[in-house]
């Protein structure tokens, strides 16, 4: 298969998009671990754990 600059640029673009979405997912998972349990409201009040 002949690879010219357009095909290489397309492959690089797809790989960059995949890397972006994987990084975004990792960021969301880490943020959930850091802030998830502390923002659960119990009967209108925040949880007893300090932030």
C-alpha cells in the first residue's frame, strides 16, 4: 500500500483524537476518585468528611 502524506496525516489525526479522549477519560476517573464521595448529600447536608 502506498503511503503518501495525506494518509499519514489522517492516521496521525485519528491517533491524536484517540489519545485526547483516553486522556480525558483518565482525567474524569481521577477527578471522580478525588471528589466523588464528599459531595453526596445526606438529608440536605453534606457528608461528615471534610474536603
